[in-house]
C-alpha cells in the first residue's frame, strides 16, 4: 500500500513524500525509522478530507457580512454617543421604543372618553 505523508523538516520547511509499506499498521514504524513526524497522512489515490471551495467561500461571505454589520454598529454608536445632540437622541429613542406618548393638548370635545384607558390632561389657565 502507498501512503502520502506531509511533514515538516528539521529546518521548518514543509515537505511531502510517498511511503510504500505492506499494511496500514506498518506506516508509523516506517516513518519513525526514517525520522519523520507526519503532519498529515492518507492513502495514495484517495481524496483528503478538506473543506470544499464552496464552503470556504460561504464562510468568507458570512465573515464579511458579520464584519460589515459590526462596522455599521460601530459607526452608529460613535455618531449616537459622540456626535448627536439631545434632540436627535430623543428622536432615535422614540423611534426604537414602543409608542406610549401622552398628548397633553388633547382636551375638549375631541378628548378620549373616560374608561377607554386613554389619558386626557386638561390644562388649567
């Protein structure tokens, strides 16, 4: 049987070799005899288990979108906490939070009826 071995040499360079042995159990003893510590080992002629190009590309796209969202959040945070004035901050908070506003000008014949849960405030003059 033939095995393809990837290993690192003593000076740190990557190298590959093919070893022919009688059976699978003799692979490591042959490598040890040659003084090789394998990084990867697979039978010659078989495909290695690796990531496909499509999965690598998808991971790259996901990472790019995540980084883009993180950048957008950072830009918004800097704008909101450093550059925006109080009126703008109040406006943004009102857009984000549920509407629970009370219209204090709503009095008179157009005021909401009692018992409906709506609030009416009368201004005394």
